């Protein structure tokens, strides 16, 4: 792998240059506590120390709501709504989010690729950014805390700048075309990178891994923990909407008055909603709130074989954004037989 | 042949009808549907056979009840429009209280020429085929319902809460962040989380999520953990949710070991 360094005082110039490669999106503070990614005009607004965004990066590839095509009955025509996607750059993606995107790739880009997703994915440049975990993070247990593929550049924080790993031809291009921004990595940078990684590992709340969790989960589906926790659940869907790998959508046809024209839209759906499990004939695969609650645990912990990981990347969003304070990580720890002590 | 529709108002603020009258595509609607009855728009028209009757308001008088039954007999499909028609509305808030006493307090000895009752949703009196929620409903939903009926289909009713739309809009969650008494988690979606988007806690005006999936108990617990009193929680949830099945029981359960 190719490694280069960006000196601290050049980072804003680097961000300016990124605009040459497409529309720049980066995390900014949107309220007292929350961050989200927005299109960046002034690079000084970018939040480098953000922990998580309320909308996961999936929003750039599967928009919360999109029109797929329109139908014209008079002309007997059907028109795709997706034009060519202009290149864009997502800055500041954490390791877990990059793995999450690769999971979405596995779902959307199989032998029947989703063209809407595919076009956007090809147009997107991914710039990763290192992070330090808070109490909600458990990417270490999911083995997604360090990412080795799926980005164009990945920036690791140094005391006086960033060590950048180059992960793709597009990444090489950015480095090659901006020689004044980048410099050689020195021994002290390597030492600092090592120290950062050490410190980071020490900071995770729990050590070890969650490799066996899906089996334990399957064996404990009758546990009363699930009665108690699902009882607390609001069924609001915040957990799935803020999850970087939740990818369920619903499709709806909207006719115009007169029925001559219409459009098909799709939008983020959630397994926490009643209609998600409803099929023709009125049968519902997940009739109770408990069924729906547990479904997310089963889905997130099942095995995504192309990457050898679970569908959960341990970002902690579902816990952080749960209005009912239901702790996903702790619940998994509990069924594993660990006592969770609150300070 | 154009589909025949009737638009009716029982006891309510007539806001739903006003909303229907103000939709941008009203001329398209008039062109594509034969509006045989709409008291708000024209004093002409009798209640007669229609394909679809849209009814706003709740049943508060005997006259409402009679009118509703006549509308039902004459309509192939009946759509309850708005929170009054679907849930009893704000006037349904006194459900379960001593009606005689409230009536005396409001009207005193005045002579009222009709028999009044507690505001109740249409489904207590007649069969309701579809619900078009809102207070008032959103323009895009009114159009969607009309357009689907117009092509011989029917609308897909939302069965999920405002939170879903709030997250899709990318708004910060004011319930988590500011501890505001937001009823988004129990209120049916469709408004695109307008109020939370302006930092105003959802008051539940669109009514509870249907099919028994409005978890007032879980939300009362969440509110309680944020320090809100039982009385406050109850009053807030009752504004539009008073007649939701087991609302009282759900709130009581959360506070049962404290009284």
C-alpha cells in the first residue's frame, strides 16, 4: 500500500482541492448534539471530531426517498428518472461506515445490480478518517474497527497532520495531481500512527469479539430479556433509519389525478413497522412487537459471507439514536452471559 | 363516466374541507370527478348515491348521526377524513367524563334544539372503509387518495410513525436531544415531520398509528424517565389520543408502583 502524509496546515487546502473531484460532502454539526453530512461550501465548517451522523452515508447511495421512474399512459412511455450522476466526494467516513458500504455493495451489486445504487456508487469518492471510540462503539467486537479496502484515501490522525493510506486508482490520482499537498511519511509519523492505534484499542468498552453471538442469539430467542426489552420499544424505527447497513425500502406507485400519468417512488422502510412483514392475503410474518424487535437482532447478527462479518458493523447508532434508551450492545452482552455493570 | 363523490362535514372546524378546497389541482379534481355534494362549496346538492363519500368531523349531535347514516347508505365507499372522523378529535377529549356536568357548564340553561353527545369517531356508528389522516390532511395525501380511487384502485394507508419521516428528512431528534415531549413515535406519519423540523414537539394531531401499534406505554416510560409527571403525560397524550384503546391502562401501567 502507498502511504503519504498531509501536513496539518495543508488539510484545509486539501479539502478545497477535493472539490475539484466532485461535490464535497462532510460532517457538520446540525444541532446541540447531532452531526450530519452536508454539502460543503466553507471547509472551515467541517467537524473532524464528530462521532456519528444522524443520517448514515447510505443516504448518498440509497436516498431516503427517490423517484424511480414516471409513467405516461397517453404516450405509452416509461421514463427512468436517474440521469448520469455527477462525481461526488464523501469526506470523513469512519472505518465502520466504509465496511457498511461494502455490505450494501454485496446486497445491491450482486448478479442483478440495482442501477440507481450502482451509478451513485461509481460516482462516489470515499475519503476515510480515523476516530476514537465512545461508549456506544463496538466495531472492535465486530472486527470492523480497521478497514483495508473500500476507500480511495484513508486519513489517520497524527499530532501534526494526517497519515494517508491510498486505497484505489482514484486515490493515487488525487495524490499524484496534488504533489504540493502531500509529503513523505517519516519515522516519527509511523511511531505516532502506532501509538494512536494502541490508544484506540485500549479505549473500547468491551474487549474480544462477537463471533459466536449469532448462535447464542438463535439459542436464546425465548429469553425473557426479549420480552422486557421489546416492551420498552417505541416501534419508531429510529434504529433502522440510522443504521448504516439497514437497506430495506418500500415501493409505492403514485398516480396523478385522471390516471394518465404517475410515478414510482421508493423510500426507506423499517422491519420495526407492521406493514414490513405484511404480505398478500393479510398474513404477517412478524405480527407482534416482540417479533419485529427480535428480527432486527437476528438480521444484524447474521453472517454476511462475502466479507466474513455480520451485518452489524458496531457503530452504535441504533443505541445512540434510540429514544427509549435500548442498548443493543449491552443486550447482546447480556445474552452472552456477561453481567453489565453501569458506573 | 366520472366517478361521483360527496364531501361532508359533521361536527368539526371544517379545516379538512377547507384544505380540500385549497388544493392546487382543484380544477383537475373537478374535471375528473363529479362532486355531487359539498356543502362548503355550494348550497346546492342533496345526499344521493355516490361512489365515494369523504366525511370529516365527529358525531356530536343526533343530527350528525342521522346524516352520517344517510351518507353511508348512499356511498359505495366511505372515507373518514381527519382526526375528528378517525379518532373523535379534540372534542372527543372529554370521552369517559361526566357529560351532563360538562354540558351544564358550557351551555348553562340555554335552550339547545338538539340532543348532544360526546364526540366519537365515525367507526362507532358506521362502517368506515378508508382513513385519510391529518389535522388537516396533507395536500399530497388528498391527491393520492383521490387519484388511486380514480383509477379503480385504493390508497395504501401509512401504518408507521412520524419518526420515520423525521429521520428520512434528516432532522435532529428533539425527544433525545432536548427531552421535548414529542409524540412522533406514536403518531401516524404523512406530515413529513413538519413540527419537529421546526424544533416543535409533535402534539399528535394526525392521531395514533393504526393497527394497535401506537405504544403509548413505552413513550410514557420514556417521558417519565425525562422527569415529566403522569398528569402532564396524560393530558398531552389525550389531546388527540383520548379514545385510543387502552390509553389509560397503558399510562397507568408505567406509573403503577408510584401512586
